[in-house]
């Protein structure tokens, strides 16, 4: 009987978490923000959560990170103190990554000449990452972190300012050497990234391999933040999967929705937030 009670209690907890409503934008009240972040993390970490609930939770964490990245360190620390252990670890990693990526972002006056497309299903992408790991030895979390930062898991379709392309952002010369197939094919690009990382020291020297991928200490730190977070909590991948394409322009932040540029950019209430405008 006690086992049945435990099962029913767990089911009730799961239903309660999934039925709770998260706000569209982070609240200004710190106590409410802490409660919402704890709830978002609970939804993401629950394998029984519906996809729509994980999408909402992941996007809430993204906007909360963007908002908190603009706050003083004292405010960030106070918010972290009020969170549960897992939610605090996620937010700490996200804020550190946001700080590093903000140093790489350049102010933009115009919207980018990209298309924003629907990514492959989360389970399919995870399968590609793990298959590349099995073949190369490169931990899947690093491959996921690279695609997450470079193109929001393939949502961004277009050239970078340096001429890189595809969901893993390859320069033509690098793709010619390490690529096989189509640079815009998610599986082909992920496997090519694994080969390139191995050629530069992975998996034994991941920092060196990442530096060759993008010669910036900030880039290496940000990718490592996300990768180690997913290694500590594999469910974090599903939250990150739903992060949107945010774009900073003229001091304002916009979501570039799937369907952009046919669909117009949508302003969001995180003015001046630290955002990365992928691809790198």
C-alpha cells in the first residue's frame, strides 16, 4: 500500500507541476521570480512533462537569464540563493555563459538576412549527438552546446558575417576538409564537428579543441558552461532545446520566430538584455 501511495503522490506532483502556469515574461518581484524558476526547472527535469510545458519552461528560463544578466551581481547572487539546488546550478551556468557571449556580440543596426526554421525533433538531434560521440569519443554534451550557441539547434539558417554556414557553422575551407555530405544537414554537420574537434585534441583536450573551433576564450567558457550543465543534468538539454532566437538591435531585444523573415520580429520585455546573435 505504501508503494501505491508513493506512486500516486509522485503522479499528483507531476500533474501539479505541468498544470501550473508560467508567465510569458519574468516577473520583477524576486520572490515570484524564484518560485517561477524553481517551477520551470521542475517541469524540465520531469520526464513525464508534456512537450508544450517544457517549451514554456525553457523559454521562461531563457528570458529570466537575459533579464538577470542585466542586473547587478548582488541581485544575481540574491536570486541564486533563493533557488533550489538544480535551478540555481542551471541559472549560474546560464549567467556565466551569457556574460562570456555578450563580449562576443556586436551591436546591430539591421535585422539579419537569415531564415529561421523549425529544428529537427529534440530526440532526433540527441540521437545524432550520441551517435557522433560513439564514433568519435567527443562527449555529446559539447556537440549539443556548440549547435545550441551557433544556431539554436539549427533554427538559424544563413551565413555568418565571416561566411560560416550550416547548423554547426563551418567556414567553407574547414567543411571541405572535415565535412561529408551537406553542410546544412544536421547529422552531417554534427559528425563533421566531431571530426574537427578530434583533429584538434578532443576528447582529451576539449578546451584546446573548442578554441580551434572559435579562437576565443569567452567562446570556450560559454560552450563549457552549457556542456557541463547538460552532463550534470541531461534533462537540461530539453530546456535549452526550446530557447528562441533572440536578437539585439538598437538597444532592444527581439524574438526572430520560426518563419522569419516572412514573420516579423517580436519585441520582448528584456530591454538591452545580453543576447547572442547566432551564428558566430
